[in-house]
C-alpha cells in the first residue's frame, strides 16, 4: 500500500489501495486484508471501478464495523472510497 495525502476534511495521510482491475469477491478480500494491517482509526483510500465493487465494498466495510467517510466518482468511472478502520 502506498501512503498518499487526501483532502483535509478526511485526514492528513491515508493508505492507498488500487483494486480497479479486480473483480468480486477479490475487491473486498483485498480491501479487508489492507484494513487488517492497519491500526484502528487509520484511513484507507480504495480506488475501485464497476457497479458491483461500488455497491459491495462500502456495504461490507460498514457491516464489519468500519466507517465509510467519503466516496467520489471520477469522469472515467473510477471511484475513490475513503474508509476509516473501526476499533
């Protein structure tokens, strides 16, 4: 995972995970593995693409006790999803 800076409304520094080339169920498997390596309160920026990951990754993250902070879609269909790891 890379570290990137994101808008100050979310956090100063986050881990970044690009799953734009993955398909379900690997989209959330990779997201979950990344979150498992992080400390509670840290933020993960997930880059994803497609309808299924757009629906399933935020829903599954919330079901597992994480907080979806923000979701933005770019013109090319890539979605940026910020998730704060739950405790």
